[in-house]
């Protein structure tokens, strides 16, 4: 896993970004800004950030409801373990971890579970698009030209992904037949497996047949990201940046970071997170020094990493899991969690 090409490329991206940032930073500004920070408010921001995972668990309940009525705690537990795994393992292994853990708890197909996880990411994307478009509308195009340009590519990616998901779901029977016929040319056994795999995957997308559940999932996604915006504002406030930053800064930071961390990088999105948040701060107020912006981005990153890692390890211990077991989750080697 650690020799995975995607992982190595991600690490290379992170290293290059960190080096480029380092050359532009006055570290005296960093130390000075660290001394001024209100760390009590940063701790509160960590608690608020964790609330976003409660909304994630409730949203996942709605997405999985057509398959299985899964209770809150297993969902919340698997989400925290999965996000913790994303912080310490490469290639976003945590997405597979939470999918496989909940498949063990709820006794559903792993393919179905993976589909539901991908759907949560799609709803995240739509929520980010809503935040981004809201900023452009409120500020007006002329005032938000830099925001428009910074988020355009990310919005296009999320929009295309969402449209492809919906088209696939609406035409999955035809798609399944097409794939089955193609693979049948080589192996009937493989063709049957492919068809069954597609059927199981589509089952995890069952929420798309209910407009009410789609709406609820979208609203909960807005709650997820609204809570993240609030925690980001608290970190901004801890530096007293609100005195020099416009009110919409936490929205810009949240949207650009969400887009930035979608770029392949090292575990914890080291580098891509920092450059995205520094860019957001600079867009909001170009007079903020690079040292101040970097200090803010580092503490913002830590405020989101620390609670996730701690709570993830707690739930991993409760679930009798080990890091070595999580590391092979992609290969479906997690133990049963029925006890």
C-alpha cells in the first residue's frame, strides 16, 4: 500500500507544495501570530467540527434506509474510524474502511455500502456548489470574480460527477445488460459477477428514487458544511481576523479547502489543505501576510485533524479493531463486528 503509485504521487504533490510555501514565509510572522491566537476558541471549534459528523451519520442513515434501517451509533462509529484512517493512511483508504465496517454491522453487501459512501460524497459536492454559488450571488460577479475563478474547476468536477451518478442510476438496467453482454464474450462467469456487482451497487443508490430522501440528504449536507463553516469562523475569530476579514471568509475557506483536498496528496491532505486555505485568506484580504495566513491554515488543519484522530481511535478500540486490520480494508480483510 505504501508503495502505491497514487500514494507516491500524492506525497510528491504535498512535498512540492510545502517547499513552495516555505520559500514565501516569514517565520517571525508565524511565531508572532501563534502567540496572539485564542486557543480556547480553537478548542471550542474542534467540538463544533465534530458536530458535523453527527449530521453525516444522520444523512448516511437516510441514504441507506432503502437498504437497511441502520441505527445512529454504528454509522457514527464507522464514519469516525474511516475519517481517522484517511488522516493516517494513503489513497483515502478511510472511504473503504467505513464502507466495510458498516457492511459488517448492517450485514449488507460491501458493494452496496461503497455505493452509499460515494453518494455521501456526491451530496457533499452539491452542498459545496450551493455554498459557492451563494457567495457569487450575494457578492455579485464583479466583487466575486476571484472566487468564481478559484472554484470554477471544482464546481465543474462535482457537477459532472453528480450528473453521471443520476444518469447511471436511471439507466442502470441498460448499463448492466451492456456490460454483461460485453464480458460474456470472454467469460460467462465474469459476466454474471459484473451484473450482480452493478445490481448491488445500484441498491446502495436507492435514495435517488425518493425525492423526499434526496431533499433530506441535501439539507443534511448543508448542515454538515454549515457546521464546518461555523468551526472555521471560530478559528478565524481566534486570530482576531474578523476585524480585517469580510464576513464571507469562512465560506470561501471551507469551499476552497473542500475543493483543494480532492487533489491527490499525502495522508491528512498535508500541503493541499494549507495552500487552499492560504489562497482563501489571500482572496478575502490580500494585505494579510503569508506568515499569518499559513499559521491560520496550520491551526485550522490541526483543529480538524486532532478530534477526528482521537475519536476515531476511541471507536476503533471499542470495535476491537487494529490499525493493521484497517490497512487491508480495501482487500476485504476486516474481521466480523457482530460482538
